[in-house]
C-alpha cells in the first residue's frame, strides 16, 4: 500500500492542516480544517485522556458532522485552543446553524507537556487560544513534522517526541491519512537502538530505513517509561482521515482499528498514565464498493499508517534550548 504524493494526511482530499508554536513555553497546537463538515468519531483507549466535545462524536449522538479537529499541548490549559478555532470559524460563517447564530463544531484532544523545560509561567493568559487561531490561519496542504505544532514540546520515555503524519493509497483508490502528536509514556524505539517498533510498516526509508535490529537486542522487551510519570502526564493523540464515505458508526470502527497502530509503534501503549486517543474522520468523497470488505482494508491501512506517522514524528524531531531529552537524530542519525 504505497503512500500518497505528500505522504501526509493532506493527501486525503477535503482537509488542510496548520501548526502554531510558542517556543518559550515549548508547546504548540495543530488544527485539521475540513473543507466541508466531516463525519467523525473517536476512540479513547488510554487511561488519562483530556478532551473537548468528544462525547458528541459517539454514533448515537445528534451532531452529524464537524468543522475542524484540534490537537494541542498544554494539558488542560490547551483546551482553550479549540475556543480560538471556534471564534475564527464563526467569524468566517462556519458552524452549526441555530437561528441566526453559528456554532462551529471543533472537538479537541490535549497532551501533557508542562515539564519539558519550557517556561509555563503564563499567569492569567495561557497562549493556547491564540495558538489555535494562528494554527487555523496557517492551514495548508503542506506542514512541518517533528518539533512542530502539537508535537513541539512532546517527549517519549527515551527521546523527544514530535508531530508525525503519513498516508496510504489503497488499491480501491481510497486514501487514508494519519496525523499524530507523540508524547508517549513508552518508547518508539527498540531497546537501546535507533530501530523503530514500526519498522515493519516503513515506506521508502521514511524514518531512517534501519529495519529490524539483527540480532534482537536483549533490551528489546525491557519496558522503558518516563521517570516519575503521573496520571495525565503522557499521551499519544491522533487523527486518521479518509475520503471514503463513512457513517459515524463506521468512523468509530475506523478509530478503533487505528489504535493498533499505536500499539505497534510504541512500547508500552494504552497505559493508565497515557491519554491515548484517535479521532477518525471521513471527508466523504468516494463510496465503498464493498462496505464490509473495504472497511476491513481501511482499518488495516489506518493502523499501518498511524504506526508510520508515529515513527516519523519521533524521527523528525529537532533539538532546542532547554531540552530534557535527546532527539533521534542526535543519538542515531549518524549511525
């Protein structure tokens, strides 16, 4: 299953992505904007999620489509980012019509990056509302990976985390894309090596081309986690999107299947201290010829694409002042 031309979630027609960062605070926000309201759902498998408007994405709830999705750093402070996005979209006339009012539907998930070496002394004015507006204004088909957007201050157990993305084009012509902010309790690499757990799914050397370590190191199965981690201090938050026409229930199933990508790319994953979450969205451009068979292929592609996106996010991270962890490039890039 080859990637699309950009190897980004924006290979899925009908959406764009924007990033914004605050370098002093070592945090940032990423926005996915849909050209038209998109069918979406969500699946949470981590034990410590932080969300806004997630409940309305359940298949039995009334709201049928959303305008945008937000991923942000900042822990609960970061939930302000969606408010900024809502305000800007309402200004543009986007949103659910209620009489003369417009209410943009903008679900959000956040990650904890409050102890990553940045200055979080923001007093009464956390930066996230403004970051949401700036990220929305910056949406494009192309965007930065690694130390960017919601992944700007992300970390894992052993290396800096980051923002990752990837895409897959199925034989049916459908496209699946993934976007992820990797801030995991666990590790994306195997033991003490630079080999990624997601190696089996790598396309064209997109995260170093190292493959599997030979032989498998004795440290491979050792469980590495962030020292002193507490509930809510780690999270991998993701969006998977497709141009396939899906119902909310089918989007929920896609989000569930995509979580396999987290489990294949991070060790351990879905812990009580992570808030691991996947949004799934359909831009509704291509019908499914076989609703059952095509859904199976979409789910497998979503998991593989998300695994690749996780590795790409860690692989692309860059060093910055005050970092508490090395980057993959600094430890393994010359090997």
